[in-house]
C-alpha cells in the first residue's frame, strides 16, 4: 500500500510538471515543442507499465476509468483507420498530418489514462489543481508584464505582442482560453473553502465578517491568483474569451444555486465580487473598456471567420460520415475557398466545423456527447456529494466546460496542444470528483503514519 501511494505521488508530480510546462514553449504548438511533450508522456507511460509489472497491479484500478477513456480510444482507432486506409471509404487526403494527429491523440489518451489511474486521493487532486493554477498565473503574469512594458517583442521567443497580452502563446485567443480554464478551476477551489452553515436569522455583522474572510483571509492566495489571471484575460483583449468566461461564471453560478443542496452562503457575494472588484475596478485599470470597444466594433462585414465557416459547409456535406482525415483542414480547405480573404486560414476558427471537416459528423457528435456527459457528471457531483472539495472542483469543471463550448464557436482552441491538454485534464477531473471516495479521518491518519 505504501509503495502504491509513493508510485501515485510520483506520477501525479510528473503530470503536474507537464501541465505547467506545456504552455511555455509557444503553447507546444510547434513540431519541436509537441515532440518534447510526446517523448515525455510516452516515457512516463513506459515507466508506468514497468511499475504495474513489477508491483503486479492491474492497468485499471476502477471500472469508470475505462469509460472515461472510451471516447479517446474510439477517436484513436478512427484516426488510425484514416491514416492506414484499411477500411474502404475511411481514408485521408493528407497522410502526414493525419499521422501527426494520430501520435498526438495517442499521447493525449495516455495522459488522461495516467491521470485517471494515479489520482486516487483528495491530496493528489489538490496537487493537480495547484499545477493548473500555477500554470495560469505564470502565463498571466508573464503576458501582463510584457504587455504593460510595451515591449516590441517578447524576450524569450521573440513574438510580437502588439497591444494584446499573449504570454508564451503565439495566438492571444488561445492565451485567453487557457486563462479562462485555469480561473474556472481556481474559482471552484475557492468555493470549496466557503462555509455552508446557515443561521435562522440574518446577522449583518456575521455576513460582513464572512465577506471579509472570503476576500481577505487565508483564501487570499487563491483570490489573488484569480485577480492575476483575470488581469491577463482582460489584457488579451479577446472578445469571446472575456465574454465566454463571464457568461460561464453567471450560468454555472445560477445552476449551482439550484442544484446545490446546501449552497455556500458566500457564493453570491463571491460571484458579485468578481464583477465589482475584478471586472469593473481592476478591469478599468487594465483596459476592460478596450475589450468592450472591440465587441461593439465587431462587424460581420469586416470579419471573415463566418466566410470560412460558410465555405467549409460543402466539405462537410460531401464527406459528412468519415471526414477528410485528421489534420487535413489546412490541405482541403483552399480547394473550396470561394474568394480570397484578408488573412490566411489554416484552421476553421470554429472547432465544431473543423472537427466535422476532419473526422465527420458522427465522430464529432460522439465527442460532443462525451463532453456534455462530463458536464453532467460535474452537475451530479454538485448535487449528490457532500465533500466540499469535490463539489467545488466540480463547479470549476462545469464552468470551464461551458466556457469552452462557447469559445470554440469562434476559435480553434482544441488545435493548440496546451489548451487541449488542459481541457482534457478538466474533463478527467469531472470523473475523479464524481467517483473518488470520500476519505474518513481514520484514512487520513493512517496515511500520515
């Protein structure tokens, strides 16, 4: 048992380091960068396999882990069939890109597998959340400092930031999406720290003390982390990144008030503080009005993203069942482009459309149902479980999923390895908080001995 705990800790620490690392080298969206990720995760998987053989442990410790991996396994199999062309009618127009996607999918699946198998306690779950928050804070701080210093290029990778923060990301909207997902987990964890006891009569003094404790007390680290990441989110000037985040916050907060059996008494004040302190006060300092102005100035006549979606529809109609091959949008789209655009599009700027073009409608719908089911698991956790940590993390996961579902309508966040890995981590957390056992005090004391 002791060896198993040490083994789990080793693998979770290794995965946490990967979560922090993967956005640093240009969001791992270059061949050399994602090759580092692939080598790392494959090596870690080999170590895990050797660990299972030596300790004579099964590959799966819980039945739910197989179901959590099933959609990725189906996607991996389908991509393999596209690449090999073994089945008539299932092939690809770009074998090289499909092979690259095949290896990426394999590594993403291995990451989810290792996380699901080794994250077997609340303590290890906290480590994963800490890694997500630390990674988000590093990106937000780095991107905000570069933007406020108004440097022509970043000192490490030489990327031109312009007037928008982007951290170590090449694309500012991917940066905004990464921060929004990280903030969601931080916010969910902060909710788990709120008191749930209620008095029969309203006590203004107790209420104000509760507000003060929530915003200024020992939870200050989490609260400051949220502020730092929201500053970075605002400085990204991402329209849907900001709009999607605050929409997800309101939506899931209202949902939580309905489905929580005993909602934290400070949940409403905390949500309000995000809008008053972060959006209005902090946002006014760091230029939230510029984001508002970009939204107001948005013109469908000037935007060409909708044209890309329009010209992608015939591709989906012609190959709706099997798609054109994973990673093939860059290759197939120019043949269907009706008129020249103001910019070059190697992605659809709509993940739903791009997945349908590359994998077909059936696979895309199956993956969508998997994500919705993960959202359902998060909601069930908020409703059924009594563990405050699990319920709080479930809130953050639900918020992140809602944001991603909104943001993917106008961007290609799932084409960035860093964003994909973080989103898969959050989807895995939905399963973990639903099925991890609640540790009794006796269990905790035995682990400390």
